[in-house]
């Protein structure tokens, strides 16, 4: 997830998305996504 993807998390929540799911192999970026409104975060290298 880059900066644009994280912004999409915020925007999705603002326009009423039910659940926002972020996926990335970088835990640092997943933590940012969670702080910015993602309901679930998935690291496919860890969870399969």
C-alpha cells in the first residue's frame, strides 16, 4: 500500500464503505492503514 492506497482507505470510510480491507507484505504500511481506518489488514506472506 502506497500513500494513495492509504488515502483510499480514508475516503472509502468517509463515503460509507461497510468494511475496508487492506493487504500488503509490509507491516509498517498495514499499521498505517489500520490507523487511517482500515477495518482489517492482511499480510499475505504471514496469512494464507
